C-alpha cells in the first residue's frame, strides 16, 4: 500500500516536472556546401526540438525529406543517393547545455551531445546563443559536419561539387510544452 | 525484502536515468507529416526506350538527345563505327509536379512527336492508398517520311498516329522497380487492308539499381494484334542508366530504331539478337535544367 502511494506520488512529481519543458515545432535548419564549382544550400523549416531548462537537456529531430532545395533534382539526389532518407529518415541530436542559466536574458554556451545521422552517432560540441523572452527561449548557432564521419559517399566525378565539410546553421524558438 | 527495496530504488531511479532519452522519445511522438510520395521509381522520364511513370518537377526543362547506331546486314562496309544512325532531339518541360509535356524531332526519319503525361496517383512511402503509381501518357506523331511503308501517304491526315498508355509502376524495394504499361496505338491509315489501324499492347519494364547512381533497366512490349502485312516482333531493350549530376546517360541494346511509342511498339521488324541488321546500340543523354 505504502509502495503504491509512493509510486503514485512519484508519477505526479514526474508529470509536474514535465511542465518545465519547451518545444519548437517549426525550427529552421539550413545547410551549406561551398565549393569553387557550385554552392548547394537547403533549408528545413519543420525541425522539432525540445528543451528542458531545468535539466539543461535539449533534443532535436530533423526530417531529412523536409529539406527544400532550389533545384528539384538536388532534392531527389540528396534523398536517394547521399542521405538515403528511405533508410535513414531522420537525424537526431541530444545533449546538454553546459553551465546554462535558465534565467539569463542572453548567454553564449557550449552544447555537448550526440548527433546521429544515417544511424551513425558522433559526439559534437556546438557553440550556441541562447536568449530568453517572457516565456520563451531562442537558440541559434552553427556547426560543421564532415561528410566522411557519416559515411556519405560522393562519386569521384562529383567530389569537386560537394564540400567535404558541410556548414549547418539553426534557429529554434521554443514555447512552453503543453503536453 | 532486500530485493523488493532494490527494485523500488531502481524504479525510482529509472525515470531520472531516462530523462535524456525521453526528450527524443517525446519528439518521436509529435504528430509530424512523414508520409510522402515515393521518390525515384525510375531515374528518368524514359525507362530505357519507353516512358516511365516519372514526370519532371514544376519549372524544370530537360534537353534530350537520343540515338541508335546499327550495321546493315550482309554488307562489308567502310563505315565509321556503324553503317547507320538515327537520332531524336527532344525537350521535356514540367508544367506542374504532375504534368509534363514534351516534343521532339527525329533525324533522318523525319518523325515529329509530342506528348503529355499526367500523374494520376502516386505510391506513398508508408504504403497508404494504392500500392503503385499511375501515370497517363498521351502521345502523337507525324511522319514526314516513309519508314516501313504501312501507312498511306496521300495527305497530312494519313501520316498521324497516337499512343495512349497507362503506366502502372511500383517501387518494390529501394533498388527494384517494375512497371506494366497497357497501351493503345491508333494509326490514321493503313495501305494493307490486313492491318488493323488500332493495336493493343502491354509493356513490361524493370529497373534494378546497382549503386546509388547506376541502374540496369530492361523493357519488353507485347503486341496483342500485330501488323499482318509485315512480320513484327516485340520491342526489347536491355541497358544501363547512369546519373551524373544533371546528366542522365542511358546506354542500351535494342531491336528497334524508332524513338516514338507507336513506331517501336507496333513496327519493330527485327527480333532481338546481336547479328548485323538486328542489333541496335542506343545512347540517350538527357540534360536537366532548373528554370
């Protein structure tokens, strides 16, 4: 009896603690590949992210099909030949913001975590700017990803067109998570 | 008792331990639209010789060069590489993601052709809806020159033909796609009263991807009521498609020299083999331009 009560109490506590989370459903993630031959850019405006200022935890989920390119053929090749989004539909990140202060209006912090792309997980560090408004947070930043790290194969013929290092920028606006 | 309390501690500790995990799990539960159309059932708007279920995206233009090379039988010629060649220059334009129109001209056979194709249904990534993609193709041709001489050539109206195809294709695995194409061909005139101006045919086409950029393709067309005045065979093609960025290169071995549907489906007079006269080497190059 005592134990069930304790468990009940615990579940209540846990659901209470969930109210401190913040969510972003239309986060922007853009990537750039700069080479002397060609610049490739694509933008995803449907990125999901969740932030818990109390535990300093952050998680991101990127739907690979949702990247929009200027050229439709690039979208097709990106999904079919490089990212293989039929096999690996999502990229994810989860990590922790180091020394994060939930009440600071503006702060630049390091986010350490694991980025998973094409089922390959690598530890990464991202320098991000975090600002707080009334009841929302904004996190902006950028990072570089090496395509070799995630086993993205580029045919030798096309290697001048696709950069070895892809620059990714993101901009997330979080609102309270309503469960 | 000891085990019970241990279990309780574990139970209490577990939610703390899994908080990091649960953030991603929560995102996993978010209702996002992951259902999409299956991409790349085939690489180009043609499987090998005939139309594929694929259309081009809105505001894209494709410039294509199609060619066939062959030797004339029983001739020890001095020709460079091949005795004869035939080509078609074409343009394909995506009016919308579902509607593509195209036109082309053949040299030296002088066939002018135009077509439109419209996607009636698309296969979905989650297998909801119908399990295949359906595209309607309507093509028309005008022959300025005699080719195998089965149509009357008195006035303009005699030299036309139309082809209607319903392309039904399914991407079975990420590498393998198959298409069945019920086809109706109508020719406006026939010299011989034996020849029916209407033909019913069905095409079979397959693609197997051997790498992300290279695939092997094959096609065969069966005609239910072939021409009676000349012996014809089903059009066959075996080839490979190679995608190099904006350029799609298609190499093939086939038994016909004509690029338009009514021509190769109903008027292929050679059976497929590698003897001179029967063997046609084909090369298509399609350049993709985003407008």
